[in-house]
């Protein structure tokens, strides 16, 4: 993992969860319930029951529901970041790297995993006590795409920040209209990259 993705976990609070073999079941249970019913509607008691634990035992691992959400969010971002980094290893071509990253990103967000859906649904401002951690986690992940866009051979007039934000926004919004059984998630990403690479205006036409 690169220094950029290593920073994704550096923002953990000093009061973060204790490491043991009960942590992952709790994260999985919380991710499923947060995804199904929303963060604010779920109680720690319900999460404990889903994980097969006593309600009070959850607080041994996570001091609050906010702390648990931050860890679920970080775990989801880690999973996506690992997939994106792995996808980029097979080529040195800047456009191919970006395309591979976009394919991996889109596939992870559209594969219906609980963690991916929590990332899409939860906004940092939804959890004031963990807002800074969630923003740092998100920014750490986006730095992967910042580096990929910075490496592209683009015209000097191109605003690379706007390009990156537009691309990620388009990829993330696919969840709103994508229907399984149609175009594969990876192809959705490829089509978006094609729109970036190829001029939209017909040759010879005038605005």
C-alpha cells in the first residue's frame, strides 16, 4: 500500500476500537444495518444482536456508535483503495491506469457490498463527532485519483482538479441509474473515460 492509502487509517481517533477477533463481525453487522436502515435508525443493541454479542460488549470494542461508523467507513474505503491500487499495477500508460482505476472503483461501488453502500450514503456532516476523520479518509482515497489525473498528458488549459471531481462524481452517481443485467460496471467506467479522451464536438461543426 502506498503512502497515500496508508494515510487513510492514520486519521483514526486515539479512542478507536481494540483489535481482536470480534472486531470484524461487528463491522460487518454494522455495515449491513447502516446500509439497510441508515445510520441514525440503528441502535448499538441491534448491531450487537446481529453480531451475536451482548449489547454491553460492543462498547468494549467501540466507545460509541459514531466510532463504529467511522471504522466501517474506513474499512470500506480501504477495500476500494486496495482494489484500485491492484488494478493499476498492470500498466504504466497513464490513460490505461486511470481507466483501470475507474473500472475497479465502479465495480466496487456497484457490487452491492454493504461497505460500499455505506460510503455512498453517509456524508461526513451526518456524524459531527467523526466528521474530520471521515473527510480525511475520503480525501486520502481521492488522492489516488489526483495522482492518476496529474500524470495524464493533457493540454495546459485543462483544469485537472475539475476533471478529477467531475469524473469521480460521475462514477459515484452511477449507483442512481445503473441496473444489473445491462452494461457491466467495468464498461460503464470505460465509456466515461472515452468521453474524456475523445472530443464531443463533431469535426468541422461550429458552436
